[in-house]
C-alpha cells in the first residue's frame, strides 16, 4: 500500500513528533516501507544548536532510533530556510514530491484558537499535499 513514508520533524522533538515517529515506525514495519525524516531549519546567529553539524547529528540520532524501531531503511533530509515560519509548509509539500513519498505521517497538537484563523502545519499538508497524510494527535 505504501512504500515511502515521509515524517516532518522538529528537531527539538515535542511529544506530538515522538508519537508520529512511533506510528510511522509501526506503519513502515507493517508495509515494509522506507522512511525519510524531513526537517526545515533556519540559522540563528550565535546559536550552535542550529548549525549544520549540530542539526545533522540530531537528525542522525533520530534516524538510528527509527531504523532500529522499524527495521526500515531510514534517511534524513534537512531543508535550510531563510524564514522557517513562512516557508515550512511549502517546503514540506515540495519535499514530499521530490523524494517520491506516498504517505506523510505528521504530528499535530490539539486545536488552538489560532488554528481557526491560521492552518496548522499538519492541516496545511492535509489540504495541499498530493499524497495521503496521516495526522497523529
């Protein structure tokens, strides 16, 4: 059914992301699918946790844990953005197409008042992605 699962992640791993990773691992194991973790990050001057090597190290840790948990082939892709808040939704949608994902598993939070005005990232993906989107709350 699915052969390539994309998981958007915030490298700071809020609980919603951890839950989405667990769901994606189970689905990958069941479907014998591969996984690509996609992170969209920007550069903060003077913030060493947002440097390329630090981000790559954090992503590699997630890749290793997910590969062990799922038994799947797991990759990571970091997209550098000048303005993460403004570009993240389009970057994630474009990444799904570029990598050939046929399922996006994305974590989300419980609806907030602002979600009635602005769509959440998961909501944007569900509306705009050309592939199936599994939203995990």
